[in-house]
């Protein structure tokens, strides 16, 4: 079955179903999440659940979209282009890292990776509603900053990808493969500070680079 948005039906207990499904998907993964368990966690009958979501894949992606949108409200959907780039990037690094380190960010990433071979559309939907949103905001900001002369970037798309990767250097992989259960705030701060410094050293206009160096000292 496809994952067309139009097949989802909304009703009084729609949000209740999504909340219950979130709990089970993150606990048991896509394959292990049975309709019985989801219905029980949501406090609804199986008939009610099926009336909203006739396909479990539709329900899974609704959970992913809902959570990504919720996370985005505290993410980098809004950037003040009037602030110095080092301040903007520092704030963006905090928000990107917070999402990646969140219980949802890690759990959903694991589920999508595990299921994307069987359901290729899952990965695309997760990307569009999650990481791609943050990337798009950065790209828009970088274009504005380049036009103002505060950043000097030739390949803006690449720069956005580089910044996001810098924000999770080392720590995200260690969490994903189980080398660490948690990452200390001190370690996260070290990585985020390094991400901003390295990015500004490569792409910052001369005045902006001098400013961040004075701040660091």
C-alpha cells in the first residue's frame, strides 16, 4: 500500500491515536509495533484506529511528521539575520544538537534506518519533515549573510551540510552504535563551539572571524 496523505481520516480521537502510536513505535520499532499494542496505548479500539489509519505505514509517518514539527517549534525554523553570524550559528548549533541528542531524534533515526530497506518512502518522508527543514533554514540564512557580506560562501548547499555534520562530530555516531548511552553537556558544548569556530574560519568574512576570535579569547 502507498503512503498517500489523502488516505488518512481525522476525527475526535486522531491525536490520541498518534500519541499512543508514538509510544509503541519508539519502544518496539516499526516491525514490532502491533496494532493491538498501539490501540491499547492509545486507549481506542482497533476499529477506531483503522478508521483513521488503514495502513500502519501511514500511522508511522504521521508520528514522524508530528514529532518533527513539534521539535521544529523549538528548532531553527526562525533565525534573526540581523545578528552577527557567530551568534546565529551558535544558537543554530545548540538547536541542531539538541534535536539530534533528544530521545525522539535518536529513536526515530534508528527506526527509519532499520525500516527504510523494506519501505523506502519512510526515509524520504522523515528527511523532508525533519533534517531537510533545518537544512533549508540554514541555506536561506547563508544566502542572506553572503549578500550582506558577513559570510563568504560559494557552495551554500554544501556549507549547510557541513555545518550540520560539524554539530554532531563524533558524538552522534557514538550514541547510534551504543558506545555511549549519554553525552555530557560539556562534551556537547565542546563540539558545538568547535563547529562554529571551524565554520567561521572557513566561511566568515574577515571582520566576522576577528570578532569571534576576540570573543573566544
